[in-house]
C-alpha cells in the first residue's frame, strides 16, 4: 500500500478559528474555518481579547468537524501542525495549547508552522480526489506575499527556503485597503468592500503616484493612503460630493500596478520564470486577473484558490506537512512567536 502522510492543522493567528486535514502535503481532506468577522465588524477591526476568547469557544468543535469531514480520527494522523506566528499572541496561544494537548494525548509529534509560509504553501493545495491535480510550483520562484500584516517579495530557491528581496517600509498592502476603506466610509473588512466599490468606479479618475523607495523591491503604502486622504479632504473643503467608487477604483488600480510591476522587475532581475501570489490580498479579483495575465509574458503563474487566500488551516496543513516531511518537529515546550519573519 502507498505510504500516506496525514497532518491535522490548527490556525488561530488572528480572528479565524480553523482546522484542516491534509495528505502528503497537498491533497486536502477537509478545511473548516469559523469566522469571527461579524463580531469584529462593530469595532471596525479585530479586537484581540474578543478574538482569543472566541477561539477558546470554537477550537475543539472546529477540530472535531475537520476530522469528521475527513472521515478520519486523531489516530490516523502522523502529526499535529499549528501556527506559531506571526499573529496576535493571545490568539496564537489558544491554538498552540489545543495542539499541544492533542499531541500529548495522542502521542503524535507537534509541528510549529509559520503563518506566512502557510500563505505561500496555499498554492500547493488541491482537494483530495481531484482527477488532475494542478502542477506544484517549481523553483526558483518569486513570491509576492500581501496580507493584512505583511507585504514582501521573496525568492524561493527550494522548499522552505526564502530570501527576502523587498518588503513594505510602512503599511502592509491589506492594511492600506483597510485604511482607505475607513476613509471612504466603507464597511469592514476593507479589502472586499474597496474591491466592490471599485467595480462601478473609474480607475483613471484620480492619479495617485506610486511612492519611490531606495530598495528596488521595497514598497510604501502609507503615501498612497495619505494621497487618498488629501483628495477626500480637498473635495470636502470645496463642498463637492465624494466619488467613493472612483477613488476606490483609482486606489486599487494604483496598488495593483505597483505590486505587479515590482514583482515582475524582481523576477526579471533574478532570471526567474515562476511567480506565486499569496496572502489575504490575493483574494482581490483584479489583482488575481492582473497576475494571471503575466502568463502572456512567459511567466508560469501560481495563485491560491479563492477559499485559501485569506486565513485558513489548509495552508498551515500544507506548510506543516512540508516541514514534517523535511524532518522538522517541535517539542511540547515551544512558545508562540507573535513576530516571526519568513527569512
Ligand atoms: O492573510 P489575511 O487573511 O490575514 C493576515 O494574515 O493579515 O489578510 C487579510 C487582509 C486584510 O487586510 C483584508 O482587507 C485583505 O487581506 N483582503 C483583501 C481582499 N480580501 C481580503 N484586500 C483586497 N481585496 C480583497 N478582495
Ligand atoms: Zn494571513
């Protein structure tokens, strides 16, 4: 019989309580996400203490549901993977302690996973039983990782090997979407509501310049956000209505163009033909379309399925599985790492 490596993964780094089961690092047997979004919407952002207490309530039912959906039990697992960081300390601790308890009780090894690595490994996922699984990303590749807390361009020359070529000097890309949404009076979470408003706006209506950075592959988003703020303020001062959709569309187009051009530059400078998009902002439809279009320029392009763009445990299962298959496990004494860079 074929040898199968099965991992149960837990993710609680922010406001989603999630668990998933994966086989051989890629074939997903189940993925369950309990979102707290409605709870945080009234605060206009994630309220850390509310998040950790909600994780306490949801974690075991979510784990049980993931096992049930996979038609498997803890006994069938080879290891328990869990997000160690980066993320909110109080949220990470809940998932970590649940994973330690399950590892201790079952005698299975524990694997600490990096949340950012998880976002990248989302591109390896497919649902178990898929007839023709997509080809796995190959190396070397350039990863554009854009989430609510991080924005960076990484060169991967092999599995689990990252060289950071550039990163944001201030806000993350997702954070910029969230802040601009707030400026425009659009509801939380900001990314999807800016995208929606932009659908009926003119992306050429306003010109927001792309900030220059010393590092060729670094980003700066706070300048674009401030430009949006001044545009709104000037219109208000002049007693004019705020063209919310046009501003959203112009902002979004500027950010996408900025992200894509830096990624392509970095790939060309390093002679890399494979590109990978990762992180919550990869859920953005026009960004996905622009990234896919790079295939016309001779690049091989990998974007995660929409369901695995924003936080989930499937991606932690994939990253944890590759760590485990490369011989990495963690002792039961491991701590969470709220700040934990990829490279
Ligand atoms: O990866 P993620 O779920 O959480 C972090 O690890 O940070 O990313 C969340 C970020 C938020 O800033 C959210 O506004 C952004 O991803 N986001 C989007 C879209 N969906 C989520 N940004 C732009 N367009 C979207 N459709
Ligand atoms: Zn994330």
